[in-house]
C-alpha cells in the first residue's frame, strides 16, 4: 500500500475548502443581489430585436455549477452532494438575518395615520425593506430551484462519468450543467412570479410571453457561460490532478483525503445501489 505524502493530503483539503468557499460565498451573494435589479441585454440580429432581460443575481450563478462540477470530478458525488445541502443551509441562514434585520426596531419614520413605515417622495419604503422584500422572494424561489438543479447537476455528471468510464469530461461538464440550469431557470422564474410576485411584470402585456422571455434570457446566458467554461474546467482538472497526486480515473475518497477511488468502481457501486 502506497503511503500518501502529507503535503498531498493537505493540498486536497485546502483545494476542497477553497472550492467550497467560492461556491457558498457566491451562493450567499447572488441570493442577496437576487432580483434587486434587472439588466437589459437585448440585441438585434438581422433587423430582429431579441429581448434579453437578466436579474443581476444570475450573473455569478454559473460559478456555482463550475465549482460543483470540479468537486464532482475530483472529490466524487458524495462530497458534491454534501456541499449542495450545505448550500441550502446557507440559503436559510441568509433568510434568517434578512428577516431579523427587519424585525428589530430601527430609526425609520412611521406614518402616524397608518402606523406603517413612512414612504419617501417616490412612494417607496426605506431601502432595506425594499431589498428585504425582493431578497426574501428571490431566496424562497431560488432555494427550491437550487436544490432541484444542483441535485440534478451532480446526478447527471456522475451518470455520464460512469457511462463514459471517466472519459470525455466535456460531455459530463456541459450535459449536466445545461440540463440542470434549464431546470433551475424555469423553476426560479415561475416560483418568483406565482408565489413571490417578485418579477417586474407589465400588466398590459401577455404574462406568458414575459415569463418565456425571463426564462429564455436566463437560460441562454447560462448556456453560453457553460460552453465557455469547458476550457477552464479542462485546465483546472489538468492542473489539479498532478497537484493532488490523482490519476485520470481516480477520485478522492469521500471519507478520507488520503485515499482514492477508481471512477469505474465507484460508479458501478452507485449504479447498482440505484
């Protein structure tokens, strides 16, 4: 039995913590940004105007899929799934403090006629409470969509990894991300509208058409980013495997950073368990 050098165990721990930290930090940030602002990226092709409206919280979201795919590739499905569940806890943690910040007494003016917070000249509540309303709506929607999409991403990634015997990283990276992000985008837009009523919907236009634009815009953005990040994924895996002392078909053991699993053996066990 080959004894792993201490430096490799330490590297495996640090890289996992770094990827997890980026994932969880990005997740917390995007849920606070959420739907506080929408960006108009509409463009024209051959004289045809293509509408593209993105919530600002969508911008960092593809980074979370980059992290889960990289952790899935290097550390296996169990650790990737565990990180997804920790992400859900982070979502709940964010919601608790957003609620607490509004529940505690502050220095805002109170309307003597209604007993409610006084609105400004534009008829808007104090900034925090406006952000709170939008953030709670987006976090509620994103928690449901996030769990569905990330679970789908990890499962599909490892299904294709098993199917291809650990080859063709681009297939599992793009295939799992593109399908899971379609699930996420559709779910978060529908939930944000029908349950949280948090989208800037124009009542004078077709609601269905507007929802399709929101879903298509978010998905196209994520689709482009997913295709672009294939290169960085390959580069990261190419660098990390020798850096972490891993062979092409090996993953770090889910219970011990010193041990490894072969992809085929691990995936076969998973498939039989399924």
